[in-house]
């Protein structure tokens, strides 16, 4: 825990990676954006540890510079894929963030970075093909007009 707090103090956040198990995909999330930048923590699922850290640290730098992400935002400049942010419905998955900053009945909020496939389809689209890399969705995926 001391190492985590040191990283957060030095950089303004850290990335917590959760290894995959037989019943769950790997995912990663930030810890510290809420405390130091008054911004929901960010989460990504189904990416490698290296890619997860690259994406989350890149977005963390934007937050540190004053950018505020919200559910429904689309990020298209980080790779050939598009990424949409969705609200994390059950932020208890952000265990380290809750342990450090969720005292006194406070729940640390989160936004998930969901990636599209190369055809631009989202995991909730009917055309999303089976057999591709998968990602667990931690939040709401219905949008107005759908």
C-alpha cells in the first residue's frame, strides 16, 4: 500500500492491473484521479498489461492537464480503434481505489474505456463478431436514439 501511495503522490495516479482468471478477463484501472484531479477513475478490460498502462496513463495525463471525460465521450486519437467511455455501474471492482479513497461512505466513481473492433463496431452492436478478443463491460451501454 505504501508503494501505491508513493506512486499516486509522485504522478497524481497509478494503474492497478488485475490478472485474468479462469472466470474473468484481465482489466486495469487508475487510482488517484478522483483524489488529485476530481475525476472518475478510468478502467479498461481485455487489453494486455502494457496496453492497459499505455492507454490509462495517456488519458491520465489529459486529466492532469485539465481535460474532463464523461460517459458517452468517444476518443479516436489513440490508435486505429475508437474508444467510448461508459459509466462503471459497480465501482466496487475498483478495489484499490475504494480501499484508499472510499472511506466514510464515499464511493469512488469510474468510467470504462471500451474499444471498438477494426470495423468500428462496439461490443454491444449486433454485428460484433464472435471469436474476437473480448472485453468485459462494467457499465451501461445503451445510448439515446438506439
